């Protein structure tokens, strides 16, 4: 599977979340460029359409997909809260998505990257380290 197909695959909740997290960050980037044109170059109308694009086609779908993903993957309140908060700062959704993969919250995306998911009771490897999940406390212990 080529790189583009990998990111456009929306066959699972985790893959849909990854795509919408990237898309929300792209709309943030467009809005930031528009803000530069408005505040630095003085084009008052520069943010009108990028702002609408970000809000309607970026932020709102991200919130909806996050809530659907949280239900489908069994995220606890803390993970769901931080996923939603990640949509506020620019590019926060990308940071959260990377964190969620590394901490086993994105199902097959985490397993493909070599990280165990919270439901895994046994140790697994992430690179050359052994990682044990504790689903009750939502933490991982790494052993060298």
C-alpha cells in the first residue's frame, strides 16, 4: 500500500480518526496563513472563507469523529478529553494522534507501529523495549 492510500484508508475508527486529525491540522494551517494576510498585510476579509472552512469542515467533523472513535475504541474520559482539547491549539490533533498511537489508543495503528493496546495484558515490544500496559490506570511500563 502506498503512502497516500495508507492515510486515505478509512476502513476502521482509528484510521478515520487519523485522517480527520490530519485534515483538521491542514485547515488550521490554511487559517494561520489567512491570519497572516489579515493581521500583517491588512487584508481584512482574508480569514472569512478559511475560518469557515476550518470551523465547518475541520473542527466540527473532528469533534464528531473523536466522539465516535472514543465510543468505538473504548477510550476513557481522560483520553477523550485530551483528544477534544487537542483541536484547540494549531496542529494539536497531530500531536494527540501520535501520542494515541504510542500509548495504544488507536487499535491497529498502535499495533502496526509496535505498541500494545490497553486491552493487551501481556508484554509486547516497541522497538527494542518491552512494554506492559495497565488498562485500569491507563499507563504503560517500559522495560529496557
